C-alpha cells in the first residue's frame, strides 16, 4: 500500500535532488516552513518566502502550485494588480518584485 502522492513542491524539490533541510537552508527559511508548505498546511505564504523558495529552486514563484492560492487571492484583492519577479540564479541576491 502506497502513501499519498507527494505535493508538487515536494516533486520539484526532489527533481533538484534536495532534501527538505537542504531547501530550507538554501532558501534561508525554517525547515518547518518547507514541511508545512509541502503538507498543504499553510493558508497564505508571504512574498518573501515565495521569493526565497522559488529562487532556491531556480523557478519563478508562479510555477509552484502551493504559492498560487496566495498569488490569486492577492490579485483578486487588488494588492498585487500585476507583478513580475526577476531572477538572478547566480546568487539570488538581486531577486526583487517589480510592480508594473
């Protein structure tokens, strides 16, 4: 008997050959943050966490399913009418949100 299917974030993390601990360290977030995201136990995610985790995985935040609920809610509420994230995968230090 197999367990539940891994979350999309967990699948992406595993494709990058990272443990939860490795991803947490790369993203400079708590290990519990990664666990809670993958377990679907978070209602909303801060943009800072979205940016850090997506940068650590070298993907845009909107490609991570677990972040879409927050992004969609913010867009519907009008707080993020439109935005894009620029990535510098060489070091991650220059990632920033730009309001359009």
